[in-house]
C-alpha cells in the first residue's frame, strides 16, 4: 500500500503542525507519513503538543521544530499534500514544492495562547488534536490518488 506524505505548516512549528505530523504518522490506516515545519520555527515543541504526540505513540526523538526550508532541499521527501493549520502560515508565501502537491488550509486557534491553568491549556491542545484527527480520518476514506486541492479544502468544512 502506498503511503502519502503530508506536510503540516504553521508559523512556529511548535503546536498545531506538530500535532498534525504525529496524528498522520500514527493514523490507524497506515496511509500517511506526517511531517511538519514552520516559516519561523520556534526553539522547542510546546510541552502540551509533545505530551499528546507521545500519547499517540509518536517517537519523542522525532519531535522538533524545523524550518520549511528543510523540505525544499535535495533528498527531502516529496510531499503529496501540504496543509497549513494556522492563519499566519495561510497568509504567507509558501516555497515551491516539487511534485505539485495538493494544498489546503485547515485553520485552528493557537492552543499555545490558551489562558488558565494546565487543564485549560491541555483542553485547548486536545480540541485541536480532535479537529485534526477528524479531518485526517475523513481524508483516509477518500481516493487519495485522486485527491486535489479543492477536495482537500472541503474536508475542513465537512469535519
């Protein structure tokens, strides 16, 4: 079975995009390999995002904030799908991606901006995780070899 590469983009690559990477890579269908990056990556992955990723079974050693420039280098994996998950990244000019992957914007509020104690913050991260999971679940049921940008965007409105 072919696995499809999905790159989740956000500005700092510390929360939402990392959750997308972990969810895609650990999806029960086995259809996806998740990657994540940011236009201006942070120094570390948010601890709440890391906690959820590890609970999903995603290897801790894979958790790091990285620049989207990494995926434009020779030898980088070719992406089938590119999904921006925050409004900042959606408005930025993205680099050219070899292979003309289908693209979409699945915007979510930044859980790292959640106010309150740890439980409120954890809930904000879990809400984003649940939203991303619903969309990845819908995507996995579609004919991935025929999925275009329009269909990928429609997933966001259906979830």
